[in-house]
C-alpha cells in the first residue's frame, strides 16, 4: 500500500503560484513581521504567468533584504500626508509650505485616491499635462519635483518599489524671459526716485545685485561705514508662527560681503534719514527690530509693497516695465558689459555655482563675443 502523500509546509518567505478559474495567475508569500511578530501574507497577480513569477521573485528578494512588502492599500494622498508630517521639522518653513501647496492643490486632487503600489509614470505625466494645458508649466514641474522627493522617501521606507516621478518625463522648460534696464535707463531710475520713500532700496538692489529677500533682511549692523561694505547674512522669511524675520540664506555661498559703490553708500544715508523721520512719526508704536528697510512702524518690508512702488516709478518715468528681481539681472548685465569676469559676477551675486550664472546670463555675453571677434579681425588685418 502506497504511503499517503503529505503536503509540505512552506518556509517563511517561500511563495506559491497558482491560476484561478478566471485565468489570473496569483502568487503569495507569507512572512513574519519583525515588529509585531505576527504572520502576514502578501500577494501579486497578473494575467501572465511569467509576469506573476517575476513579481513573486521580487517580493521574495525584498523579504530576503529585510524590507517589508509594500502596503498595496496605501493611497498616494495618505502617504503624502505622512511624508509632509515627517518633513516639517527637517526643512525651512518656506520649503515646507511650497511642498504642502503642491500636495494640496495639485497632487492630492489628481493622484491622491490612487494606490502608491499602482501609480505609474503615465499617471504622473497626465497630471502634468493637465496643468500644462492651463498654461502652468512651471507649476507642473514643481509638482513633479515634490512628488519625486516624496516617492524617494516612499522607496526608502518600503512603501513603494520604484519612484515613478523620476521615470515620468518632465515638461519642457519654457525659455527664460529676462528683462533688464540699460545703463541709461538705470540712471533715469536712480535720478527719478532719489526722493521717493523706496528710492534707496531700489538703488541698493540695482547697484549691488542682491536678492530682494536679502535686502529686506539687512540690519544696520550689517553696514560697515568705515570699509563701505555690506554683509549679506540672511534672507527675510515667514516663520512657523507667521511672523517675518531674518532666516538662514538661500545657500552657503549666499553669505558674502559686498563692497558698496559710492551711489549705494549715499542711498543708505538717505535711508537712515528716512527711517529717523518714520520713527519720530510712529512714536511709541515704533517696533525697533534693527532692519534697514521698514514699513511705517519699523517692521520689515514685503515684496509686493516694493513691487508696486517700482511699477509706479517706471510708469511715471516712462521706463520699460521690469520686476523687482529684474534689478538683480540688470546689475549682472551691467557688470558683464563692463568686462567683469563671470566668476566674479557669480560670487558677487551669491550663486551656488558658476554654472548657474553662466546658464542665466549666457545671452548677455553676445556683445563681449562680438568685441572679441572684432579684436581678432584687427589683429589679423591690422584694421
């Protein structure tokens, strides 16, 4: 009499593969959760036997490496909420707010209900295409960047097996539109705003090329009158409590000491006199925080206030419309036009690297390249 066949018990992590009546191939793996000690089961499925086997093999490999299987029920929205919560104490408030905005306005509405395990690069590309169709190409790129960072953490934590945002093709970047004032127009702006409330700030921005946030964060002790220099040590940013204060600079290279041209020094003297008048007018309401550029009661200025003032001044003087940030570009263009080396311009602007400066201002070097060609012509022909 033949011995009765016994069913072999599978070891922890060993998987099974079988076909259902509907023709679907399923694979399953049992394992012990090291944190709870409980036995769990994770499965894969496919219409193709070979694909199901590949997924089952990947699942076993993940267990062998000590990672827990991906939670197939976890949605993108739920994971993004967890990620934002974990991210909050590790980044600047402004950085966290930008990611939170991308999640709330774009990622959760488009992808939030989908499972992380089933998210595909095509899903991400469709999300970006919808934003592009509305003319929001930069927003689409930023939303993808946020999702890419979140999914990097998901892969690290075992909540996803791959980062589909990395695999998704990003929208093509729109050509940079850079407007600058000519040297003649800068002279008109400086002369025409000399007696304006925000004239000293506009003068400092166009004469130093500093970022507006850096200028708003300047304090009087940053100005060394003896050496005629200005120390850039931070940027104005909104804290977790909603208050504006000086925060760490954009990059470590943003920390720099700028030599001031005479016109900038004169502008700071005018600002000192302006602030004394404001302080007298405010009386006990004056909030002395030490900032150079302030509102009527000593609080740091906001970008929109200066932007509106610049627009009014340009219209009054009949000058081309430019943004506050374009004054920084104007300063760079004037330095390059005067033959200042690109590396020096980069350090003066506080860029993180020379490549950023070269990428931003490569078109501004056309005049210099033309001069170089004409110099070669004179050297060869003598005329």
